[in-house]
């Protein structure tokens, strides 16, 4: 009985933290996998069917397309991190994690509290460069 209530409490806690269509997709689809875009606590997350090096290269190309300066970039075989800044002073953080040899997860955060529309635009540009 306790297990059931604790699961319900966890589900409700997650439901209150997740808003919008992406939250509904997360709750409805669970770990549906590749293709789902999720907005969680100011961060946009997406799983690509592409290895980390390809997503990293596409990320750098998207930043160049938007004329965003690369302030910091780090990459190894498992993780890549890129930082930039918008003209209005908002910082851009992009983290890419290798999940398998052929898939990776990207997390984009713009500004202290996140900027959903700009994060989506950046993600779409990264998709186009893949």
C-alpha cells in the first residue's frame, strides 16, 4: 500500500513540475525515446539518433548560423559542453551526452530561468545541420 502511495506522490510531483505540451508528452509517452522534446525546469532536452560527434558539430554550426560566439567548448567521447551568449546578455549552455555509439541526448538552457522559444529555435537549427 505504501509503495502505491509513494508512486502516486512521485507522479503528482512530476506532473506539477512539468508544464505545456512537452510535459504531457513526457507523462504520456514516458521514455518514448528518440524524437520527444521535453521542457523541464528551464531546460530543453532531446534525444537524437546520432552519435555525439555529429550532434556536437551540428551544434557548433547552428551557433555559427545565429552568429552566437562560442565562449567555451569541451568534448570527449562521452560528453560535450558548449557555452555562448546572446546579444542581450543571456547565457547559453548546451550539454551533449553520448547514450550509445549511435545516439545522444542534448540539453539546452538559455538564460537563468530558461527561454523555451529560443531554445526550440536553436534545437531546430541543430536538427537541420545533422
